[in-house]
C-alpha cells in the first residue's frame, strides 16, 4: 500500500526536555493509524509537528513525498494535512451547513464575499458544493441539523469539526482526541463514522488515549513513551506487546 504521510526521525526539544525523540513511522493511504501513549508521552507535540504548528528540532514530515515540515500551518493544510477544527474556530452564529460551505471556500480560495453578502449569485462551484456539503453532513449524521445554528448543536461539535475538515478536501485528516468527553455510546457512534470515512477512501491519523476505542478503530497503532516510539503494529499486536503493557502499568 502506498504511503500517504512519512514521519522521519522527528525530534522536538523544549530546552533540556526531549518531548519527541527521533520518531519515525508512516501512514499508508486509506488507513486509520492511531498514536497512543501515557500522559506526557509526546502525543500532542507529535500532532503539532505533523500539522506544522510546531517546527521540528530535527527530522521531517513528508506528504506524498513532498516535505511539509517547516511550512506555515495554513500552507500545510492547503497541501492536504488537515487537522479537525477546534470548537472555537466554528462560526457559532451560522448554520451547520454554512460552516461546511465556508470551510470549502477557505480551501478553494473562492471568493467568500458573495457568500457572506447572500447576493444569490452563487457560482456554479458554490451551487455544486452546496450538494456535497449536504452529503458530508449526511455522512456525519448531521443532515437533520443542517439548518441549525452551530452553537445549538448538542454534542455535535466534534462531528461538525470533522465535517468542516472534510469540506477542505484533505489528503490526510488529523483527529486530536476525537472521543474526549464522549460517553460510550457517542464514542461507538464516532468510531463507526470514522471507519466509514476510511472505507470511502480517506486517510486518518488520530491521537487518542481512550484505549478500547483505539483498539476498535485502528488499522495500525504507534505507541509513544517518554517521547520515543516503543511499538508499532495492529491492535492485537499492540495489546500483546510487553513494552506497551509495561508503559501503561507504570503510568
Ligand atoms: P501528551 O500529549 O502525550 O500528554 P505532550 O506532547 O503534551 O504529551 O508533552 C510531552 C512532554 O513535553 C511533556 O513533558 C510536556 O510537559 C512537554 N511539553 C509539551 N509542550 C511543551 C512546551 N510548549 N514547552 C515545554 N515543554 C512542553
Ligand atoms: Mg496531549
């Protein structure tokens, strides 16, 4: 299977602390790869390195062979490395559907002016995307809520975050703890949804510490401990790995 994203010997130091230490792995096309590890293992730092929010001390990240580390985050996003939007970047006073349409414009750089003015002179591109926006919303179980104001979404902001990410047509979607704050039922629904996106051809990298969910959702798993990669493999390989068991028992 082809490699979508390649992380090579990436290291991040904060003063004397090595938060991520010479980590290498790749994410294959159309797989779900999860990064797990105890608190402080370096997951969030690795996530920021991959999405270009942090510059590595050494090592690099390549997307489809092209070096992306060192680029500004919005440039990396435009090249296709898209992290799900934080709640705060959602336009809370706009409808769920309009949030998705705006995200599409931001990527395609189409003019937002006509859209905001509501002049009714949508280009054919806007009209065409209106339909796929609805398809994205349907995929994420948000179809019924398309006309709802974003701020009124009950637990939908995570799904909306993913919808917004999808609208930007990513090569790889990065999910930062997508199950945080969810109960079991919501988690299982999100697991099924993300796997459906993978089945449709999306490549997904997620950072998460809900172990049961990670075991269910992942094609492969990378385990970090004290900044280093200590294991990589399928969920069953990871569950049987002595180093992984030790790292988690010790935490
Ligand atoms: P995780 O997400 O796995 O819990 P982090 O990547 O947040 O781990 O942190 C890894 C280590 O790097 C921790 O020891 C943390 O205190 C340290 N760290 C993270 N960000 C910074 C920063 N901006 N400055 C200094 N130390 C940091
Ligand atoms: Mg973290």
